[in-house]
C-alpha cells in the first residue's frame, strides 16, 4: 500500500501559519479513506478527481476509531462511494496553525511553527496522515518559505528559486517512506557543514560537534555489520530546540529534540543512543499498530549496544545488561510485550528493556558470534522487505541457528509482571 503526495505548502513562521494545496493518490480503500489532520488546520477544499471531472468529496470528523496517542490530530473520513477503482485521486486544500496536543493528553509537543524554528512530522499531522499506518508514501513538495530560511527533509531538499520576499524549495522522496518530515530555521542561525553529522541552530550544534568523530566511526562499524542502510540519504542528526519528546529517525534523517548531552562521563550512553537511531535505517519495517514493533526497537537497542561495546571495549554490553535489568525491575509491573502497542506508555520498558534482554538471552543460547551474523543477515533482509513481523524474525533465527528458540521467545513475549521471566 502506498500513497503519493504532491503538495504545495507555504509556511509563514512569523504568523505561525501553514497553508497547503495538495494532490494525494491512494490505492482505492474498501469503503472510506481515513486521514488524521492537526486540530488547528481547516479544510478549505476536498474534491475527487475522476474521468468525468472533479466531484465534491464529503468529509467528516469521527470519534468512532481511536487515533493512536502519538498523533496529535482529528480523524477525518473521506467518503468514497465507488470502491471498484484501482486508485483514488484527491485534491485538498487546508490552512491554519499547528495546535499543540491538549494538556490532558500529556503528550509532548512534537510539531510547531515558530518564528525562529519549524519542526513538522506526522506526530503533529501537518499533512493528511493516512490512518492506516502500514501505508508508506512518496512525496514531492514545493515549499514557499521566508527568503532567508533554510530547510531539511527526509528526502532531497533543494532551493529552487528566490522571489522578492520568499524562497521556493523542493523536497522529494522517491522511495517509500513512512512520513514527511520538515525542519527549518533562519539561515543566519544555521550550522551548515556538510562534513558534520549535525544540522540545526548554531548555538546548539557548537557543543554537539564533539560527537562527530566517534559517531561517524560507529556508523561505519554498523554498515560493516548490517550491510547497506535502507536509504541513500546521508545520516544527519537534526537538532531542534524542542525540549520534550526525544528523537525520531526517518531514513537517515534523525530529529533530536534538545540535542545530546556532551559530558564525557555520559559519552558511552550518548553514542549508544545515537547508534540506536541510526539502526532504524535498517529496522523500521514492523507495524507500530501492534506488538511487532518490539522487533525494530529491541534490534535497534541490541545492535547499538553491541556496536558501542565493540567500539569502546569497556564491557559496555555487560554493564548495559545489568543496568537494563535494574531499570526494568524499578518499573514494577509491566504488561507483556505481546499485549502492548507503541502508543502505550509501558511499551518503552517492554520493547526497549525486556525486548533487548530477550535478544541478549537468545544470543547466549545461539552463541554470540553466530547470533551476530544472523542479525547481520536479517538486517539485509529487513531493508528489502515491506514489512517485518515477530514471526518472520523468530523463524529466521531458528532456521539460521538450527536452535529451538520459539519456546524461550514466547515465554518472554507473554511474560507480564516485574522484570523478566
Ligand atoms: Zn527506536
């Protein structure tokens, strides 16, 4: 399933305003198409392009289905009455401001248009986000922004031309991705150095550059182990002034709120956290709608910890295993991995902590070196696959190792309670 987005956006950071004209091509849905859009944005046009010309498209808001908590937006139903078509072409226009999540949702502010920085991704539903999260997309965006701003997206991002009071940029992604992310800031405030892994406000990047060398070497180690990354975009850590919500990775484009700690004492953990995000260039195919997402998160955690152990040679793995056990114990009762989805708070402890410990347990059973080779092979398979499931992953290990690992894996995946089984 893939959607194709052709958007013309105009962003006015001084007024905090966004307006978009777009054409979205989607595979014909069984009945209706569902999209999430930020509460502060208003539809001004919704039509369907057909062979007979444009016809008005009925859209309405619904509460019938719950939107996963990490999306800050309302769910809209686009009524499609003729299901016997291959694809549907929708024309939309909408505009307004990006509203933060409501206070009672206790969700972090992940998207905003401010006068000195813009950060937009699916979390704030700045474009009509397909409700079916298995849907991947291509995009082609023409962006009109202030004349002195510079931008970065999870695809190619180039200045097309200048006008008197604005700059036109073109953002494009030809391979399937799961988001359209966009960050921008006034060029005079931007750290622009193609040699550096970092991109963002000068005053924040200055301190981050100390991490460049180590992170670059670790990226090489990961590529040696896991094979080519699933994207041709170079790895960039985009540092944003956001103070809540952590990091997200989108095909080489890693957006980090607030940047990384630079205290030397914290260096091993920081490098591991950076590698975790890089690892999502291989591990990003499991659904976030069900528990399969544990595969991506625990693999990103496991591989980043192993590579940190290789690079620093300070028994990082053993230290992390005991630290993770402690942290998981401290969490108290945590539901089983199989009973959690990504939008539930406890999924973090389950997927990152218990999931990592499970992979470590399997690696002990299989043998660390063989397990490492198997993960390397699985990474190569993952970048070529459309989706990855728990079943696929476990079967792969069992087949390649010749060891029975299902019983252990199921025991762990079904375990609910404190710590590990
Ligand atoms: Zn992750």
